[in-house]
């Protein structure tokens, strides 16, 4: 619908009025079609002409057949004429006496201090943002209760979703464990299945390794060759379990934290010093959050046999891990 003509300062040219609502054109469009030279090019408010076409697809002035697809934005000269008109504020009934250019009306309404729907902040303590005309009936306690109830509902929804996700994860883990038990049983009774199961476990380790970030050791001399059991079990095992380390290798990895299980090239301080130049060739993965790295066999098949063991090594450091 167009703007009431009585809101404007001075006379308004008839060419700027909508033939349907008789108001000043609002969001004006005209009937135009590059494929139809006879298009009438009459201008209307967008809402007015769309409602008209829905009832009867003809121009209300000359009855030329038209469709919504033929509506185009009016020429710039007409838009410029409209933008220069001066109109009073929508909030004149609430006391605003401002006259603004039509193209500035929207901006003015957002800032108009007389706008009853202008968002304001409660100054009584709750600081809730509400429309200005609702401020007189505003109750801080009631509004804060609403906010709390909304947050409680969101928290309840999140807890429910987490419970459902946890249930699904547990079901998936149960199915995986059943499959692993089945594969272990088949491995014992069937040599062919034994090879398949071994390959599946190797693939699982490879996929897990791909999820771990690369690590860089800056001080190989900080390696702890004989970590105590508390360090191995409490810190490393728990971290690996939390980050989905395949259960079939975790015990071996824990054993391989200690130099007694290390390969010949790492088995003593003397050999470690002799082979120190080769350390940089290790592909190391970070044990998340710890000063420790994983050197997995699947990532280090390029290393000599006397520098690697299956399924891999866990090297714990006092410092020097990036």
C-alpha cells in the first residue's frame, strides 16, 4: 500500500500516485517487458499490483494482459522524484514533528525517540531489551524467570541430545566389540580369517594414526627411558584410551614405553647416542596434552628394523615436544 498523500509537505504530482490505492508510490514497480514492445509501463505500488494480478491478470488502467513476471523497478528519475518528497514521521501521533526525505524515512524510524516499538533496555535492574511501549507493564522478575526457563529448556534439550548420542556411541562400541570378538574366534579356527582379522586391525591402527597431530621433538635428550608405572598408566594409557586408541594395541604400547622393550638401536644409552642422527627420520604423532609422542610402526616402515617394533613405541619426554 502507498503512503497517505496527506502526510507529505506541499502538493504531490499525480504521476507519483498509485492508481490502485491513490497513495504515494511505495516500493514502486512498472509493467515492462523487453520482449513485448506494447507493454503499458504504468507504475504501481508493488503490493498493490501483485494483489491486483492475483485477482485478475490485466493492467487496472488499460486492461492490457500482464503477469507478475513483467514487473520491473521503475526508472531512476521516478525514484529520485519520490526520494525528494518530504513526509512526516510515522510516529507523528506519538508526538514526533519531524519531516524527512522519503528515502530517509526508514533510517529515521529506527532512531526515532517517539517510536513505540523502539527497543530499549530496562533500567530497573534486569537490562532486558523490550519495545518501548511495553516498558510500563514490564516486570523484571517475570522477564528474568522467562529467560531462566528458556535457558533451562535449552539445557534440558542439550542433555537429552547428549544422552541420545552417548547411547548411540555405546551401541556402536558394543557392536564393534562383538565384531572383534567374532573375528578373534574366527582367527583361532580359520587361518584365512586370521589374515583378514590381522589386516583389519592394522587398518584400524592406520586410521587412528591419521587422526593424531604430527609432533616435532626439539630435544631428544629429554627422553625418559625408564618411566615409572604411574606415569605410564595414569597419564599415557588414560590419554590414549580417551582418544580412541585401538584396544588391541594399547597394552603393547604401554609395554613399549620402557627401554626394556625398545629395539636394539634404542636399548641402551650408548646405542641411543650412536643412532641419534636417525631420530629425525621418525614420523612422530603427538600424545594429546602430554610431553610424549607415538612412533607407530605403520607410519615408520621406512625405518631400519633395529629402530622399530610393532605396533610402535611410546616415547615420554621431560621437555622438548612441539
